[in-house]
């Protein structure tokens, strides 16, 4: 049961919103196997566990941007199958959970599946952090190489440009030429 949910599926549910890596309530509900409405009800009953740096509600503009870029939120996967298709859009703006907010969900949703899903999600956040750190290091090394080779090639190009200049004509001698 260690591979309850494929890592790729979890990672595809992590978005960058307000410069934070977050997951949406509907995606989390689908992963946990509950309705979005039930997830949000459990959160409202335990609101003191979810300060603003753990969870925030998206603005209409952010929702529209998500829809535009990813086509997400059209058919809420956290909606029960028998209730899907009644409307394309949600009645309320979705909530976004930071890594700490997702971790807090395991204390609110007290099921075995919730615990296992939370472990998988936490591993995905860690993997994403490692990938970003690795990319930053790679970008720094690339920048150093570009600078190094730019200066070396600048010298070569300067010499080539100098050689391509037409020779300056010799000045005529002044005075008696005999």
C-alpha cells in the first residue's frame, strides 16, 4: 500500500500560487477519497489549526487564471460521481493549502487512507524542493560557465575584428623625394 497514489498524480496537483507551492481543496479531497464539501466542513470545524500561512482562499482572478492555464476546476474531482456534471463551476472559491496546511489535514481527517496519502504528499513536496534546489545549482554553474567562456571568446572576437579591419594606408612622405 506504499504506492497508494502515483507520485506523478500528486505532483501534478501542486501549483505555485502567491509564490507558494500549494494544493487545492478539490485535488486533496480526490486524493483522500472524500467530497470537497466534506473536506471543507472538517476544516471549518477545526479552523484554529489552519492559519493564513497554512491555508488561504483563492480570489476569483486566481481561479480564472488556473482555469485558463490548466483547464482545472471545470469538473471538481472531489465531487461524488453521482453529482458530477450538474454544473461546471464551483459555488465557492477554492482553498489552497501550503505544505504545512496539508500536514495539518492528517490531524483533521483521521483515517488510515488520509495518513497514507499525507505521507505520499509530504514526500512529493520534499522531492519538489530537492528538484528546485538542484535546478538552482545547475543554473548557477551554467551562468559561471557562460561568463567564463564569454570573456574568453570576447578576446578571440576582438582579435578577429581587429584582423578584419582594412589596413590603414601609409602616409605619403613629406619633403623631397629623389
